[in-house]
């Protein structure tokens, strides 16, 4: 991943220069009376939509972004799944409470949890 960069229009235009699918991470600081910590959201951008996806979050609580270009939309989905698991999505450590999904509801499965389910079913 490249970054973190400031989540601002001029920065997005300057660094997100390729027209390839991507995964991205945006972060905000969550504060309570006693503590402050980073909360992150993981997203993916199909085709060349990374700039537009990132710009949707300008003006929100999110302040910084990281991103990584990948070769195709399917790889973007896989990377998003892996990051979601790695960063504790299943234990509510991320702002994405839901597991990443493909929009077209195809039969492509998460490389982490679906593989594990398949393995346990076959033994
Ligand atoms: Zn999964």
C-alpha cells in the first residue's frame, strides 16, 4: 500500500494517477473521554474509479488514505477480503462491519473464510 496521504482533492489527483482497479484504506481517529484510536474502512474501486471513490469521503471524518493498484477487479475483491480479515473486520475493529461482497452476487468466494469452510466440509 502507498500512503498514508491526506484525504484532499488535490492530493488524490496528484497520487491516484493510474486507471487500474485498486483497494484502499481510509482512516479516522475515534475519540472518547479516555482514549483515541484509529478506525479504518477498507474499500475497493473497480476499473478506474479510485479517484471518484476516494473523493466521496472528502468532508467526512476520514482524514487519510492509503491505496494499492491491482491487476483486475477480481484481485481487488480478493485483496479487500484479505485486508478485511487481517485488520480484524470479523471482530468489529473496522468501520466495515459487513464482509466484502461482490456486487453481482457471483459464486466467487472469499479466499480466507470461504476456503476454510470448504476445507472443513470436505474432511
Ligand atoms: Zn472472508
